[in-house]
C-alpha cells in the first residue's frame, strides 16, 4: 500500500489565538444581562405569533420590555463609569 503525505502546510494552522481573551470574556459577561433580557422579550413576542394577545400577554411583554431597558441602562452606566475621566471617545 502506498502512503500519501501532504506536501503543503495545513490550510488553517492551529493558533493559540483562537480562544477568546480575558478581556473578551469580561465583555461577554458584562453584556449577558442585556442578552438574557432580550431573549425573554423575544420569547414573549414569539408566543403571540399564533394567537391574539391577552391582558396577561400584554403585561408580560411590558415587563420584558422594561427589563431590556433596565439592563441596557445598567450596561451603559457600567460602561461610562469604567471610562477614565478626560478620555474622550
């Protein structure tokens, strides 16, 4: 049997840089409350795709929307509080 060997380098060489850095993981963790609140709102809206909204559904959507706004506000406040004063964006 004849063995076949690759004469070229691997197309996508393995790199240690493929894993997210600590800074990227911290950014993901900081954004997670916003993502979870948006998923909750999306779930509430998906329920209404095949039926009319009831009073309960309307309250659920309002609460979910409020959670999204609160999570975004908190994320924005954290982002501005971590900036160094005088560091213009």
